[in-house]
C-alpha cells in the first residue's frame, strides 16, 4: 500500500477521535474533556486506496494498569484493560460477523476467502 497522505491521515485520526467522543457521550453520558483517567485509544481502520476512503472497523479504549490502591480483592475489576487487546478482539468479531459480506471479503473461483 502506498503511503497515506497527511490530509487523509488527519481525516482518519479526526474520525477516530469523533467516534470515541460520541461513544463516551452515549455510554458514559460525559464529555470527552471531563475524563481525568489516563486512557489509551486503539483502532483498526480499513482503507480503500482506490477511492481514498476509510471505515473505522473497531475502536477501544483502555488503561495500561489499575493502581494498587484501586485493585479489588473481589476480582470484579479488570486489572489491565489494554486498548490494543480489546481492539483486536473487536476486529476478530468484525471478521467473523462479515465473512460473507462482499464489501470486505473476496472469494476466489474455489469459494475460498
């Protein structure tokens, strides 16, 4: 794949940020600027070079780790919720949900994806 131009790269980053902000507003009922915790954001983006368009396939936020004082002895708190792991899981789910979608996958003459 050729290198992304600075313009399309900025559009992708902006779209990821907007989508994350929208999710924060709808799920947590908070503004993204009010979040004080340190979060990591990861995303998988599908880019069509022919049309110079893209689609956000999966998006996740997470923490590097939970501080010792916040750990739960009950086991009801995820100790490390890495965004990279969560976005990979979401991407796998996307693949499984779309195996028969011609928009994303091509089948050869033998029917193999």
